[in-house]
C-alpha cells in the first residue's frame, strides 16, 4: 500500500503542475464593451482607450470590441476616454477593470461582456427676452409660462436642459394684450456647455392713455362776520 502511495505522489504532482501550466498559458480573449442609457438605448460615439491599442468608439449598437491576449485570472484595465456631449456616466468611474476568465472550452476565444451605463446630461442656460415696447407681458418656454416682461419690456429666466434639445420662447401678446396675429416666437437649439441665449422682438404695443377722472374742486365757505370786530 505504501508503495502505491509513493508511486501516485509524483503523478499527482505532475498533474497539478500541468494544471498550473494550462492556467498560465496565453489565450485569446474578446471583450465587448456595451454602452447604453439606463433605459437600454444604445449609445454610439463613446471612446474606449487601452494602453498600446488605438482608441475605438462604440458603434450604432453601442458596442466596442477589444481583442487581446492574456492569462486566465489576469486583470486588465481600460479607460472611457470620451463621451458624447449630451451624455454622462450614470455610475462608476472612467477607469474600468475586469478579470479574464475562461468558461467551457478552454481552447475557444472567449467573449467577456462589460456594460457602461450612461444618462443624459443637463446644462444650465440663461435666456434674455426683450421687446421694443411690451411691458408686463408673460413669457413662455416650450408652452409653460416662466417669466414676465418688466416695465422696460425685458425679462430673464434660467433653465436646465440637454444640449441638442429645442427650446421655443414666446411672448404671450395675444393673451395679455389681446393683439391679433401670432405671438412673437424664437426657437433655439441648446448648445453644449450651457450659455446665454437672447431673444429680441420688435413687438410694440401702443400704450393706452386714459383720461384722468374729473375732480370737482372743494369750496370752503366762511360766513361773513365770522370774526370779531376791533
């Protein structure tokens, strides 16, 4: 029995060494980085960079394929180098790490999936609105009243929006001043990085002059002889 054990010991050691050698073998891996919004919509134009490799951008399906060699259990790292202007990371940092792992057929090229979740980014905008002469009229943004022109026919308001979205600013002349025709309107495409937007209208509303009410003078009658004679 002792002889059998002594004979099996070298065999087990060789088998263990053989397993280590297989684990240390360099294999082919394919990493698919899938970029999408939190609602599942694919995001194209996301730049992925890895040391020694050219920068790649996600396609219309939101995918970037990284072809690399490595050993099972090895940790690799890549960077989210650039995002579309209207998007930001919903979670995690730009630096991503993952561990190479083979499942099933050890000889096959293994595809590893890594997901990058994004969300729309909002910027801050200031909108200046003015008219030639239209004091105290309401101003609407995309149909909602947001401000009112002051006595000098000027107003300003702030909003948050996504770059590339449309903003429609309207002076509600027909509502407040009962003017005929369409309300003065201007449309903007929100630029990147926020900013100041300006809308000036030639709207001129003639002021209505009203006659002041007639005030009858008050006459105080003092009776003659009301004073004392000297």
